[in-house]
């Protein structure tokens, strides 16, 4: 990731994993965002693996703010 030349967004979906794996998933997402130049971490509460389907309003707001 350190060689990425474009800004990046890491989106974590809290419901995508079992509760016991959530902490490691969040840690992974934080590390990934920290390694990519210009990256930011966004957590979409209540989202699952397909955030555009499980939380369309939150996903739309996220995209609108990003663009």
C-alpha cells in the first residue's frame, strides 16, 4: 500500500464478521488505512458485506461526502 498513488478509502463493515473477529477486522482496517498515503478509514455502522444494500442511505451519504 505505501506505493499507492491515488487517495484511498478503507470502508469497514462492522456486521461483516462475527463479534469476536470484529476487533481484529477493525485493527486490519486501521492498519490498511495507515499504510496507504492519503487514505482514510470510514466505518459504516450497521453495514454488512454489501453496504449499498444493507444501509443504502448511509452509503449514499458517504459517497456524496466523498465526491
